[in-house]
C-alpha cells in the first residue's frame, strides 16, 4: 500500500499474506543500517478479525480490498 492510501484505509479491512485484517494504525519510523545510513519507513498495525491478535508489518506488504 502506498502511504497516500493509508489514511483512507484506517479501521478498514485490508489483505496481508492472503488473509483479511483490520488496519488499526500507520507508523512512521527511522531505520538505521550498520553503516549509519538512515531511511524513513512505514509500518501498519493489523488486527486479526477473528482471533483479535495484533501484528506490525511493512506498509508496502498490505493491500487494499
């Protein structure tokens, strides 16, 4: 999912690895590699519809329904 679509999909059903989840949050964070290089990254907090479990995944791996 592109960051410009993240706001639209909050609290909506999304696909991740072939399953449906509710997108709860979008997180912006700074990743740093072993050489000190920095890069902005986005993650999504997804809630399982049935089990209620929560997981944090890369936003680019989440798909809109």
